[in-house]
C-alpha cells in the first residue's frame, strides 16, 4: 500500500493482540509491525501498539518512516555481501547480477523490495521463523552498508 501523505510504500507483516494484566483484569491492545520504504534507498521498520488495528498501523508507519535508514544502491544491487544478526535471526545478503531479481524469503524480501534494491540474494541462516526478528536482522545488515558508503564518500573527498 502507498501512504498518500508521504508517498512511502508500506507492508503490514504482523498484527497481534497483546494483553496487559492489571488489578481490574486484562487490557487488550493491538500490536502492528510495518515495513516502509520509498523504493529509492530508504527503508524502516515500525512496531507500535494501538487501541484498534488502523491506529496501530498508522503509528507503526510513522515510526518506520522516522527511524528509516539509507541504503547505498549500486547498479540496482548492494555493493558487497553483508551479514546481520538480531537475537536468533541471522541473515546473509549478497549482491546479484542485473536481471536476477530478488531471491529472498519472507520479510527479508519485503525489506529489500521496499528499499529499492532490484537484484540481490538473501538467506535466513538462523533457526527462527519470527518475521519481525528476520526483518530487523536484514535492516541491521543493510545498515552496515550505510557505514561503508560514509567511509567511501570521505575517502573520495580527500
């Protein structure tokens, strides 16, 4: 889906009902996990709670846009192979030749698509099937590329 105000594309990967136990009973909220990207090198993940689904999704979308990172894209792929680990989730992302497309699974594919990468391969190495931690591991790996591009830009100016 595309947000009309910001022109960012987003996908809801998880909606879950969570409860807080209080003295008077249980208080239920809805937790939404959203991946948002502008398909031009920026991508983010938002996790927020709300009283209903639409409120939780809107809050998560705003959080994803606010915490987005920049991803360097070279010839529609990433410059080099990177690895990201969050909790039990481990993700390896490799560059691919032009025309190969995105070869990845689950939420990692969504992170790569929404960032604007057109050719890459990814493998979820960890033992978890949790889509949130897999997406966070992919984002952490792409964030390592961001540090690389900052170093390259500094060395070019010298």
